[in-house]
C-alpha cells in the first residue's frame, strides 16, 4: 500500500514535466517548427477562457443566490428524514449537497467540519472521501460545454448527478466499512 | 435539463429569501425601532478627547435573550467608543467584535464605514441600580438602524459577487490553457496524439463507440483522464476542453451535446483519481494517507455508475429524440457533409 502510494506520487510528479518537455522534443525530432506551433496553439487559450465566461457566470451566480437565500439549509432539512433511516448521517449531508455545486465552498466545509468534529472523526473522513472522489459537476459542465458553446446538455447533468449521489452513498459506506 | 435546474435554483432562492424576510418582519427578529438596554463603563473616565470616549460595553445575557428572543448570549464585555456627533451620541463597537446573532446580522446594516457595529445612544439612566453611584459606569439604551429584507439584500449581493468570481476563474485559466493548448498543438503536428490513440483505443472505444477509430478525440480524452488520475486538475481542464473541441468537430449540431460528449463529462465528474487533491492535503495533512484507499474505492465505484448512467440515460426516449446523431424515421442520417472542415478553429 505504502509502496503503491510512493509510486503514484512519483508518477504524478513526472507527468507534467514529461508532457511539457517530451512533446516539444519529439516534435523537434519530427521536424515540427515547435516554437511557432506552440504559439499558434497557445493563442487559443484566451479565446477559450473568454468563451466560458458567460456559462460560468450563469451557473455560479445562480448557485451563489441559492446558497445565500437559505434554500440550501431548507433542502438539507427536507432530505434528512429520508436519509437518516438508510444510515446516512445528517452531519455529512451538507457536504453531499454542496460538493457538486461548489468546489471552494465544499473545501471550506471540510475545514469547518475538522474544526467542529476533530480530524479523526468518522464524519470528517466521510466528507473528505466525498470531496476526494467527486468533482464539482456544475463547474465541469459549464467549463467543458461552454468551451464548445453547447447549450443543450441533454442527459449530461442527470448522469453526472447520479454518479455524484452514488459516490456520496459509497463514501459513507466505505468509510464505515474501513474505519467504523 | 439544465434550463429547469437553473430556473429552479433562481426561483427557490427568491422564494426562500422572500419567505424568510417576511417571517423576520412578522416575528420582528431585529426589534427594529426598539432600543437595546446595556451598561457602559468608562475605563478612562468620561472626559472626551476629540469627541471620542473609550467605553466597555456590557450586555446582560438574560436581558439580551429576552429582548431578541434568542438562545445566543453575548460576550461578557465588548470594547468600543462613544462618539459625540452633530446628531447626538453614537456607540460604536470595535471592529471584529465576536457578536451573537442577531447583532451580527444587524452589523451588516447598522455599521460605520469600517464595518463596525454602531447605533445611536437614546439616553442614559443614572444612577445605575446595582452599580451604586459609581461614576465610571452608566446604563444606556442604544438604537440600531432598522434591519429589513436581509436575505433579499444578501441574494442580490451574492449574485454580483459570484458573477465577479466566475469571470475571475475564467481569466485565471488563460495562462494554463495557453500553456497546454500550445503543447497540444505540437503533439498534434508531431503525430503524438495519433500514437496515443492507438494505445488507448482498446480501452476507450467501448465507452465512445460513436467516435471513429483513429480520431484524435480519443487521444485528448486519454490525456484528460490521465491528468485526472494523477490529480492534475489544472492540466486536465485544457485536455478536456481540447477533447470537447475534437468531439464537437464530429457533432452535426451547433449547440446540442452528443452521446460521447455526455460520456466524457460523466467520466470527468466522477473524477477518477489516485492522487488526492492538493486542497484536501492542505486541509487534512497526513491524515490523508489513511483515506486514500477509501477514496480510490469510492471513485472507482462512482466511475462505474457514471458510465452506466451516461449509457442508460442516453437510451431514454427523450435523449434519443434530442441526439444530434440520430437517424431519421426512415433510417437516413442527418446531413453531415462539410462540417468537419468548417469547425476546426472553434
């Protein structure tokens, strides 16, 4: 286990440098004008960033209003009676709901839970596993689809949220199994 | 789908803010127009220098709880100053005072330019019962500015705040995007992407059956997933965007997601990672070592769910009807000719 972790850590340290140095080096070998080509590609960076702004604004401001209004707390209160019987603790429910909506918000929540329940508590472990095993679904939708101007997302959000819900349930279950 | 979720977020925000504000007005949560009784001590005497007298503010917990009908209690004392102004005397709490609710909320409205809670001193009642004829203390009542529609103001402010944040995030991405899109261009020209496609084809083809066998999209997807697995979120985003652009070249529609796009998104939101995010490491420190195994199991299971969900939901009648690649009622394919060349630069 420890060895595997070391290896993974080692690999992840090398991935970016290998890509950034290896690709141009191979390009040079293939007689690609690497500098010009790089600049050509890099030019798109600005366009892409600007293109996703409207999508990000649309999603983030709606989520911001939803949180500020207290509707989030109401949703948590509403879901609690449903989840309590299946062994899903109320303490980690805020995390499960906030995680797909905002990355920085859920990181703040982990920090808050560490302060409230202590680093070693089961709740913090569940929240941390939830944080580590899912992504900010709405942000990913906004950025990836925004970059190619996709407005009709079809079943992308239901699929993403299904995976998120599954991950939240698995997180509770796996942590209970390993540490409970 | 996103239309409804988005509208639901906005409408529920508005309704909740409205209901909770009207509830506050009905319960008179903030005791608008009623002065709060408290005791002022003058540690340096009552002589004012330049109109400012330092005071120690004592709020009796019982009085406070009765007054605001709350369970919260104030600290034993707060430091502040008494200001003599043209309009009378103003009591100002020091900045950063740890105030109980609802005073904390009142501070958001009844405040000085530096965000200090302040209110007008209505009158002094001297001598103070229980304090004898101690000249260094006096009982006073303070009136704060009326607080109305806190939540309504808050959601308005949140909307403006988050709009700014969103643009900030996008602008912050420019550098990293440029870096990786530049390198990707080299990889494309040098044929590296095609080499990667050949390696990952057996694994990715079943997930993206609609993508032609040798299409560069598969290579971009592979790089995106690799960066994800190693916890390199910053690098994963440009690869993912590039993969989307490649998939868009195969898309006969301008603005409707294809099945492979949904699959790429689902796999990304499930976020397969072997390396915990840096943020989590920063929050939990070495504790993370014990959690990494749990994270890997959870993320693996949720990846399976993501793949199954993307595939299953794609087969629903609604998703079939909106599929840009659907075949018409007589089995003919929608016109696709000439689109690939047109779309290259996006």
